[in-house]
């Protein structure tokens, strides 16, 4: 495969991830009717971990010290990013969260320059950053007649975006080690699930044994499997591969399109209204992200 073909393949993988990740917000919003944010995360990544074992049933030896990197990736990319995103969706619209989280690439670029010494920050980046923040502000105000923020949902979504930026930096370091992408992703999920077990025991003990009838709902099972096998198992491995082929910051541009996918699916599946203020904020946010990439 030529260098050009590899680049195209990397962008195709990223595009598939963007599409599936856009749907995850809608699936999570639906599942929150019967499951807690932590439960969704726990079941989702157990399914993802087992799915990756089926996909690549072999063990890869790694340097012992690199386990720290995989644990950090699991902590930032799964525990913090995914959990706070799930909690945010519980308090605000799925569309709002997807727009706010779409500024992940901005934090990826900032942290890459700070920790990896990669030069991404420029005048255009700064201008685009402030344009995007303006758009995010409008999205946060969406639907509030008193023009007040919803700190429980909107700021948690913003925090999860920051965590993704840190995760992307760790992934960039791991990719330089040339480990197998599927095995690396599976190891990240292993540490994430390991860290979630104490949280499940001490915070969700009642939910684990109660409401078993919720598993009789076919849509609950379908959405959990989609989140685990497709959105986590496939997409995390595919995204890490895309980052390795085309570069983390360049590939992250595709994240800008996630809100469009989410807004469309949320409108048809969840019945979330597309208000003028929300649509304007989403458009400004995405425009700012493209400006920052100049």
C-alpha cells in the first residue's frame, strides 16, 4: 500500500469513527433512562474488551514501564472522558454535549505543544479557539430563557473535552512504541475496567442487583452492544490506527463533524428540538474549529 493510500485509509477509519461516535450520544441518552452513567460505561467497556479478544486472540508482550502509559490512557480516555460525558448527557441535551465535546482537537493541539513540543499554536489557532468558545457559549445558553448556564451538564462536557486532549497526548506517545493497535486498545480497556470495579462496588451496588428487567428490553441490549463492540472496541482501535497513519492533530479535525451527526439523530430518535440559538452556536463552534486548523 502506497503512502497516499495509507493516508486515505487513515482518513476513512477516522470518518467511520466520527459517524459512530456521533450516534453514541443518542444511545447513551436513551440508556440513561434505565442505567446510571457508570453502569453504562462499565458494561460498555467490558463488551469492548471481550470483543477485542475475539478480534485478536493473542497476547502481546510490552515493556513493564509502558503499563503506566496504558493505565493513563484508560484513566483519561475512558474513566474521566467517557464518565463525565455520560453524566453530562444526563443533565443536558445529547446535542449540547456533542457540540461542547467537539472542541477536543483544540485541547489536543494545546497539550501536544506543551508536552510533546509539537508546534500547532498560531494566530489562526487562537482566533479559531475564541470563535469556538463563543459558539459553545451559545450552545450552553440554548433553551434557557434566562440566559444562564447549566453547570451540571455543560461544564462536565467541557471537562471531558479537556480529558480527551490529555488522552490524545498519551496515545501519541504509545503509538511511537509501535505496539499492535488492537492489543494496545484492549490493554487500555483492561486498565479502565480495572479502575471502574471499585467505583461500581462502592457507588452502584444497588443498581447492579436491582432492575434486572431492564436487560429484557431489546433496545437496551442493542445500544449497549453498539457502544461496546462498535463505538468502543472498533472505533478506539481504528482511531488510534488513524492517528498513527495521518497524525493525531490532523485526524482530530474529523471530530468537528460529530455534532452534526448527533443533532440529526437526536432530532429523529430522541425528539430533541433544534432551536435557532443552538443551531447558530453549533455552526459558530464548527467554523471556529476549521479556522483554528489553518
